[in-house]
C-alpha cells in the first residue's frame, strides 16, 4: 500500500517526515492482540558482554552492573513492536534495541504497558527508557499537557531513531467518502489514547467546531487493536495510526480483507527513545549506540528487513521533534 505524504499544519504544531511504501512479509509479521501488560521480554537477539562492547563505558555504572536496560513499551503495535507466533517480542524497535545492546554490552528487556502510562513509568523509575513508536514532541520534552497547555511533569529527553507519518483507515469497502482529515466532520474516530494520532484527532475536532460543521466524535482506547475492534464492530467509522501500523493492519488483518487506507499520509515526525531528564548519561549512551548502528550498517539491515527504509534516519539527534 502506497500513500503520498503531505504536510498537515495543526493548531499545535507541524510535523515533518516521509515514510513510503511498507512491504511486510513472512512469518515475522504476525500480530497479537489483547492485554499483555504483565509480560516481560528481553526482545530479539543476543548482546555482547559489557567488557567486549565498544560503547559500554558510556553507560551509567548502575546499568553496567545490572547488564539490563528496562524498556517500557506498548507491545501491541505491529510491526513496531508485537508478540510473534511464539509469544516473543518482535518488531522494528526490539531489533534496533538488540543491535544497540551489542554496542553497549547490555540486554534491552521489554516490559509491556499501555502507551499512556509509559512516561509516568519513567518518572517512577519503573523503566529506564520508553521505546514504543513514541513521537518526539516539544510538549513531551517539556512535560506539557497538549490539551490545557499546562505543565504536568518534568518532561523527557528523546533520542530520535526513525520517522513516520500518520494515516487514516476504514473498514474495507466502507470509506464513507473519507479522503482528507476535513472529511472527518460528522464521523466517529477510534484511536489509541495519548498518541500523536489522538492529538491530530482533537485538533480536527476543534477545526470542525470552528468551521460550524458536524462534530467529529473521538473514542480513545488503551491499544490500537482495541480501536480497530471498535471499527470492525461498526462502532466507529475510521481509525488513525502511524503509517507503518496502518499499512501493516491493512495488509494482514483478516488476510488483507478487513481494512483499507484512505486519503494521503499525514506527515508526522521522529520516533524517539524517551529518557528521564535527569538521566543524561544514559541518554548520551543511547544516542551513541543509535549512531553506531547507523554507521556500521546494522540499522539499514533492520529497516530494510521490515520494509520501512523510507523512514530511516542518518543522524541520531536528541530532542529533534518540534
């Protein structure tokens, strides 16, 4: 499925990215649904010992001693992170984390949680990092509630590692004339809570109201599969998700018969690994590891394996989102 990227300016911000065709194949791409919030998984691949890893000395000593980085992640967002047919955490993020682990000499242990609890989990020290297709935004960097504009937390730092746009998709054969976000007025959207798609939906709802058009009703859910289930049951007209996720669902759900992408891909911004503001040593070590796998070619192999090379970056920036 191919979607042409365009720029969308919202009341909150403009996102910049370009993600092209997603070609996902094979047994690696088996999605899983349901509540898995109690699962722990070290992710894919083995890591080198700390003593042999070239970037081990950049890590905080406490993490070097443990040999583990605890990762908070919503593991229901295929193909970025999901449970494969054997129950193992798989996807773009676990593969990138495993490659980084070889540079740092540690294992990345993925712990499942709902997306809207991940930043809070960092604040409470439940996780060392959050890696979960999280868009790097100024609001998240600064701990700002996008709805109220008020500061609600310390914020986080991001190490950027990918870019992705946002897509709309409907039940197959039931597009209801939806081609652009302005066509959503009078519709019901199902969306994963506190995601960038959720932000865009709220912006569009405000625009519908300002333009004196029928209201856009938003139903938010803890996971994207729940939003899709709501649409499948005719409780919602449309779902919005990052383009790789939307394209994966369109290709795989119901053998490719359940959903279809409508309209153009909306440009978003970088995915970032979130780190607590006071954990700058870990942040800088992660940046060095992402840059190392870009430079040594491991990163390229991973994004090509998952068919998302158009979202690849060449420089691991800190807080590159706007």
